[in-house]
C-alpha cells in the first residue's frame, strides 16, 4: 500500500447518518485536519436533520450518487447498518476513497477478506474504528498495569450487564437490522459488544492462543432473544488469562446518556488491582478508575470518563493518521481480522461444548 499523507485537511464524507453518527461526528467538529464535504443517507429526514449543522455541504441518498456527482472525496466515515458493511465498504474503496467503518467488521472471515482485498486492489486504507481503546479510564488502566504498579498481572475480568431501561432512544429501524444479524447467529452482546471487549483484551495483553465460551440465550419477547447469559474465557500467548461475563437485567434502570451497558474491567496483579468501574453507562458512581495496592486505594477523579469522548478521540486519531501516516491505526483492517477470529473462536468453542479453540486455526 503506497499511502501518502495529506498535506491539507482531509475531504471527508459521512455515509450513514443514524444513531451513532451523533458520537462519530464529534471528531469532525472544530478539527483542522478535516473538511466535511458530503453527507449520504437514503432517509431524507436524516439528511435534513444532520445537514443543518453543515448547511453548505451537499447531501446524497446513495453513495452511487455521490460517486456520480464527481465530488472529490479522500475518506469516508461509513456508519452503515452492519449487514451492509461488506458491499458498502467495497463500493467506497472501489470509488478510490479511504474508509473507516465501525465494528463489527463482518460476521465471517470471507466477507472481511473481501473488504481487505478491495482495499489492497484499490491501494486504499481501511480502518475498523475502535473507541474503547481511547476511553481515558481504560487508557490510564493500561498505563498503570504496564508500569508494574500492581505487580505482575495474575489475571483479569470484564463484566457487562445489559439493562432494559434507561439510556438514549434507539430508532426501531436500528433494531430491525440488528435483529437480522441476530437471526444469523451473531448476537448484539457477544458479537457486537464483544468486538469491543475482545479489542481491549488484545490491546491490553496481546495475542490470544485459546478461547473457551458458553453462549446462552434469553427470550425477551416472543420471537426475540438476546445472547446472554454468556461467559467467555481466554488465555493470551503470554499466559495471562481473561474472563468476560455477560448478564441481562431486563427490568433494571441504568442511568446512561447512551446505551444501557453496565461495564467493568478489573486487572488483578500480584500486589493489587486496577479497576475501571463504568464506561457506556453511569452505573457505579465512584471514580471511573480505582487502583488498590498494599492496603491503599487510589481514586482517579479527573479523567474524561464520558463514553462519547472515546469516539471523538478515536476519530481524531484516524484523521490525524491520514495527515501523518504514522503510528498504530487502532485498528487496521488486518488487525481487525484478529478481533474477528477471537469472536468467532468464542462461537466455535460454545458450539462444540466449551472446548478450547485457537483463534488462529479459524480461516
Ligand atoms: N462503537 C460503538 O460502540 C458503536 C455503537 C453503536 C453502533 N455502532 C456501529 O455503527 C453502525 C451503525 O449503527 P447505528 O446504530 O448508527 O445504526 P442506525 O440504524 O441508527 O443508522 C444507520 C443509518 O444508515 C442509513 N443507511 C441505510 N442504508 C444505507 C445506505 N445504503 N447508504 C447510506 N446510508 C444508509 C440508515 O438510513 C440510517 O440512518 C453499525 O455497524 C453499528 O454496529 C458502533
């Protein structure tokens, strides 16, 4: 890939102006690295609503019409429903645009490979955007753990409780494609949210050599089930073990400005532990990061623990990357394949009764 950094602001288009646009757009506001030049969505109400912020920016119902307009675009922020990722991303790469798409990349390695091949043949960059690794409490946790402050790592634990009450409005149309995705056996908790959790695992402790999982199901309303209770365990190549437990608390109210996920990360060292108490929601009201060593607890009161800020910083990182071409992309398309294999290893393990599966054995 012969990428040349841009010596001027990147000309960017949004394709998909739905729920998550509200957070991804934060990176584009007041950012000298970028100029928003087009907005695309088949829904006229979305175009009208989002277009109000960018009154001089043309809007298009389809990416094909944007291509036909001849408008010059450098990079696309593709916020498409997940089932449209493959075709939508290939279309953009074929148009000669770099692209970033949100997780999950896609549910099977063959379609993921189609996107990577399209990036390669068009000599364009494909990024799979991850926001969790830009969440300041997690960034600080990683720094503390790797500083040796809690001693050698003995293991770690992630927790996720999906609650049914609270948070922001999610349009019914978003649930329609998520439901379709679930019908394909890729649940919103283990696959979709799991993508983020596994991304943090790789980011914290590197490659994983074995995954074991038990994916459950709970019917919420007749004909509609969610993929919990579920438990996933894994061992990194360096011997560190991690566990992620997912539970549903359907009737629990959770204070949140976004989705109602109550999340925790806790790394245990030989001398103490470091724990992030929340992320998407505002469940535990203690400081978002606490570190315990030798009988003393240290609390971090001044971290930017608004989940939205992790989207802003991840997007800014991408736009800066396009201006410099250096440093990790978090994540490149190829690195995202490793996350995909990790999630798929969890399904393969669960389907085979919880046996250990080496993610690299999945092609
Ligand atoms: N990082 C995270 O934590 C996070 C959170 C939520 C969603 N996501 C991901 O973001 C993506 C979008 O999710 P969402 O919640 O915004 O969905 P959404 O359903 O709210 O929005 C999707 C938008 O895409 C538009 N659209 C449909 N077909 C299109 C096409 N062919 N071309 C252009 N636009 C089209 C729809 O009209 C809609 O406005 C999904 O892949 C989802 O997994 C990531």
